[in-house]
């Protein structure tokens, strides 16, 4: 991608951001993705949204005054942004709201149906999992926002899915028993 009067810009897949070192991104570049959470309704944290493309997702801290809604397709200029890892999750922090262009709104977003929790493969992505595949004793309430699902395959391997009663991405309220849960996969 070439920007008039500027050097050539790298178009990254979101998965490429996982291969870059933590710190400031010094190469002009952009990512394209769809918003699968909404900061304004407190789905994750203030000014944090989850954005995903077909291969990966990332949590993005957006500047004050920037507004992104669930199902917005956007182009994000990452030059000058900061990559970090917090609590096992990869974050992209942007400085300026001008770094985000909404290309279209109200897109159809379907959660990725997963059968076996493999957290790293779906980090920060919108997924659904059948409750019949999660042992009931593995469900635990979170003290922050809604319910945290944790499926244990031995002590070291954990799978978390964050959902919230007010989440725009959830089709239904968190439940137990049969059915499915839709949420953002986390560490």
C-alpha cells in the first residue's frame, strides 16, 4: 500500500503483530479487521476493543474520543502504536483517534465455533463453545464482569472465555447447563 507523499506502508495481518517485539512500531503499516467487542458498553475494559481478521485477534487500546462499535470494519494505522503483553494478552495501544478509519458498519459477525479449547489459536477472537463440551465444575463466576469459563486439561493448561451480561457480542446471557456461550477468548 502506498500513501501519497509517504513511504510505502506495510499491510500487516493481525497475526504479524504477534511476531513483532514489544514496544513502539517504527515501520509504517496498517491492519484491517472487524471489531468484535465494544468499549463503550464495557465489554472488556474502558477504551479497549477486540479486533480480528480471518486469522487472529488483538486487544486494542483506543484513544479517548475514538469510537468503534461492534461489527465495524476498520483500517488501523499502526505506525507509532505500542505493542505490549499484559496478563498473557497482546495489546496494540494507539496514540491518535485519526489512526482509525471505519470502512463500514453493521457487518455480519459470526463467532468461530470451537470444540476443544486451544486458547492461543483464538486469542482475542470472538468464539462460541458448546456448554456440553465444558465440565460444569469448570465454570466459575468472575468478580469483574460476568462469567469466566475455564476448562482444565491438567493443572497447567487453562482456557478462559470472557463474557458479560451487557456484551454486544453475546447472543444470550451467560448460562449453565446446555447451550453455547459466545465470548472473547483470553489468557
